[in-house]
């Protein structure tokens, strides 16, 4: 039976794809509405923010909300750059350490055989059920006993144990052929050499996903600054924005500044996800296949 003339997953546009566009384009438009709304609210002048009935899209875009937010932040006595520096520093360290630990642990759980391996992985799966606020008290006790209360290390430590990152990494490494690992061992390669030269290049999508998840958890983290940090100079940008806008939202002008702060917190996550979305999709597909 000839398949000539049959188009299966054509590389270029074909009229047979129209039925998919008729379904996917409206769904994509609905999913984009919240993003458009965040940008629209942040750019609305005061009269449009208070308009009733409210408008979804801004009519006269203005940067006034951002200017007022920066001016208000400058009146607090501590430069905005201090909080921003803390967030960036914590994010960079947390991502670097988390990638290293997740890679090594995922490799051990996937390719090494030792007693208790499955039990440890089951514990990690059980930990997926707990949200960060549910373990805030045990985390606080660990931080106090380690003597890192009110330090930048208190921001980083709770983000190093991310069960979802380990789960994704382990499942992704499971897809790597054992023959490659065994061939390297026959040639005398150590585990760390195998991880560095073989596993890391082949798991870049999973590493990118872990980096995104760690950044999102770090960038928007409020719990650490609320419970584990006392010094204002060691708190993060997310906490500062949240505290500043919570006191301003009761005022009319504060509504616009709160919208601007929300956009500032949202944009880095959006940009990173757009850049690495292909890696994220690849990781999710591999993590669900055994």
C-alpha cells in the first residue's frame, strides 16, 4: 500500500493542520489572558485603575506606577539594590548547589545499586505531597540548630531539598542506556567522570528544568525572610516588594504600585521560561516514560 501523498506530521504548514489550529489557538489565547492582564494593570494610569466597570486592557499606557514605586522604595532608608542583590546572590548559589546535588543524587538513585535505594526514592516521592509552609517549623529548627539563623545561608538551605527536582532528574537519567555507563566503567572511568562527561551533556533539558524550578522558588520566596531572617539588610527582593505593596494597597495610589511590583516579580520567571520552554517540555515527556 503506497503512502505517497500522505502527510504525516509535515514540517511545513499543511491544510490538514487547520483543524488543530482551530482548537489550539483559542485555548492559547485564553491562557495568555492572565499575562496580558498583569502587564495591562501595571501600565494603567490612576483614572483607569479606578474605572468602573473596569477595563481589561489599558487604554493610555503609563510608567507612572513604576516611577512612584521607585520613589516610595527610596524613602524607606535601605536602597532597593540591597534587596535585589540578596535575591540574585541567593538564586545563583541555590541554583548552582541544587543542580550539583540533584545530579549526583539522581545518578546514584538511577544507576547505582545499593540497599535502601528504592526506600529513599519513595521517601522523596512522599515529600512531594508537602508544601513549603507545612514544613516551616522543622525547617526552622534545623536552621537554628545549625547556627545559620539570620544569615544568607538560611535562604539557601531550604531550597536545596526540592523533591520535584530530584524526581525529574532521576526519571530522566533512567532513560539513559546502561550500556553507555557500563562501557565507561570498563574503560576505568570513575563515577564523577561519568557524571561530568556523559550524564551532564545528555541531561541538559532536565538540568534546565531544575534550574527554572529553583529560580522560581528562590525569586518568589517569602517564608525565609518572614521566619528565619531578622536583619532588613539580609531580606530578599520578593519580601521587600510584598511588604511595601501590602502597606500601599489600602491607598488609591498604592493599587498602581502594587500592580507594578507584581509585574516586576513576574517578568524574570516569564523570560526564563520562554527561553528554556523546549527543555522543560522535553524533561516532562521523559520523566513520564519508563
